[in-house]
């Protein structure tokens, strides 16, 4: 439950600071990154706000762990 609260706060701040269009793109990028990493077996569910840089850099990790 704590993770959902962190996600809600991060998403609200993103939309507030970057606007509706850019904020929505950033949020979509984070959600796609989380799903892509989850398919590779990477779970950062209980790491809180520290996991968001990893979600933002998901293309790097998909290339790095391509053979996994």
C-alpha cells in the first residue's frame, strides 16, 4: 500500500511541475519501464522513491540484460 501512495505523490508532482502533456508522457514512460523490467524479473516494488530512476532508465537495462 505504501508503494501506491509514493506513486500517487510522484505522479501528482510530475503533472504539476511539467504540465499535463509532458507529465503524462513521463508517467507513461515510468509505467512502461516498470512493466518492461518486471518481464525481465526485476522487481523494485519495495524500494520506494529510489526505484524511479531505474524505471526511467529502462531501455538501458533491457539492452544490458538482453540474454536473461
